[in-house]
C-alpha cells in the first residue's frame, strides 16, 4: 500500500423533516460540499512474501477497513494497493459462509471463490473438518451452527486452502481458549510454509507471538511501524497514559495517592521485596475487601493479592508488602479495587482500575530453578496494614 486514502459518506440522518432541514443548513454553510469522514489517511505499508504483519490500534482506527481494501471488499479513494497471489480473508465470523448451504457445500464454495479446483479442495477436506471439529454437523446448514462453530469452520477453510496471503481480523476472540491456541499454532505453520500474514488483534500477546512486524494505526493514520515488540511497547505506553488515573473521582472511595517502591530503597527489580502504599478517603466505616494486582499494560493482571478488613471513615492508608516481585524486566501497571457494596448503591466502593505505572529492572525472562516444574499460577505472599 502506498499513500492510501479512504473516505466514507457521513452516516444518514433520520428521514424526518427537521433533520433534513438541519442537514441542508449544514450543507449550505459548508459551501454545498458533501459530508465525508476519512477512515484511512495516507497509509503506506509493505509486506514481503512470507512475512507477517500485525495491525494494532483502538477500535475505529481503520484496521478492518485496511484489510477490506487489501481484499477488494471495498476500494481506496486514492493511492495504490497491490497484492500478489490468492487472498484468504477472515474479516468476520461468517465471512464467505452462505447460511443456507451446508458446511460441506461451504467448503467447496469458499475454495471455488479462492480459485481452487474441486480435486485440490477434496484433498484438504478431511484436514479442514478435523481442525474445525464440526464432523458431526458438516452436513447441516450453516445457519444452524453456533457462532463458535461458524468461526471454527471459517478459520479452518481460510487457513487450510493455502492462500498466498491470509488476512485475519479480530475473530479468534469468539473461540474458546484451546481453539485460540490451535489457531495460533496453525498461523505459525502457514507462515513458515511461505504464506504472507496480516493479523488484526487486540490480544497483544498473540500479536507478539505471531508477527515479525507491526503497524500501529491511530486516527486513521500510521502512528508507528517496525519490529513488533517496539511498536507494541509504544502502543501500550500510549494507552497507559490515557488509562492511568493518579486520583480517582469515581466511586464511594477516592484515591488520593498511590505509590510502589522497593523495600530496600533501591530500584524496583525482579524478585525484590516491594511495598504498595495507598492513601484513600472514605465517607463511611464498613467491612471491605481490598484487591491489588499488577499487569503489563492496562490489561488483566498477571497476579492479584487480596485482604478482608474494616475500612475506616475519613482519610486512611493501606500498605501492602509483597514478598517478591515475580516479573521480568518491563513496564507494568498497578491496579486496585475495593469491594463491598454500600447501602443504596449498586457499584463497589472502588472500581477495578490502574492507578500508577512503573518500570521493573532485571532479566528479560524469569525461569524457575533447575529441576522445578511450575504447575500452578503465580503465588505472591502479602502482608497488609491499614491505618
């Protein structure tokens, strides 16, 4: 793609007289120009045959539109877009599936759309059905499949009919965890076989595992591009700046101050003893449950510690000493929540939210001691003090 622009006509208003009068007034005020919105602005990217590229960014940044332009579902307003080879696109759960045809018929239909002969499709048919795990329902109409079954069949068809270019939008989230792992393994296999991959996902861990390079789209423009780890780090940092709350104004309890530091006074580092200090203000005394967690970026925490205790009225301090920091080198966020529902309200005392971010120093990865097999989630001992 070179200097690609794409615009859509503004959403239609309701066909009511007053709405049409207001729309006419805006049109006259803008010298009669039609209202458009740009969804791609001067986007350029290049992927070599056999390469893998991830597209990341918030919803509405233009990722899906870019894939639709590549697959010629829609066309660019300006710029150049060239794709060499057969394209297999999975842009939605039911992409390429006809609801009134059976699963078997859809496999042959999709293969025909990709330009494959029936004999080639027949050779891959058993692998497709086995991977999708829909053998018992393959002769049933697609409209009677569950959403997860449709997604499994759609991905399996797109991945096993050997396209030269595979476009995968955020569809794996519909599947269960085990199938997502199967999909990621299959994506790795087809990339190693020479298929070019363009992958859209909000799961940054799968992005880092699947793609060599990444492009960050923001406000319809390319914000950054390069090695996946570098681009993902920049994206996480930007999201954290928007999500991090130094003081909380929502909920019954307000956070006045939040801090995390090494107990020995040095840098925060892998496996050191750390203490979390929180200053809060509560309008009432009550029984409460306190939760502290740490995540890499504003996502689900990697581990959580909790404590049940009386919450005092007025300004109070929480100190939580963690036995060790089970984290490799990286940038992390500290999360806090307080539950126990006050009278007359349906929300908790403090919603689960990131309060402060910090850097940990140490090795790039932490391995268990030699001969030790890790079979359980991370456990971190914690000592609490509320005053």
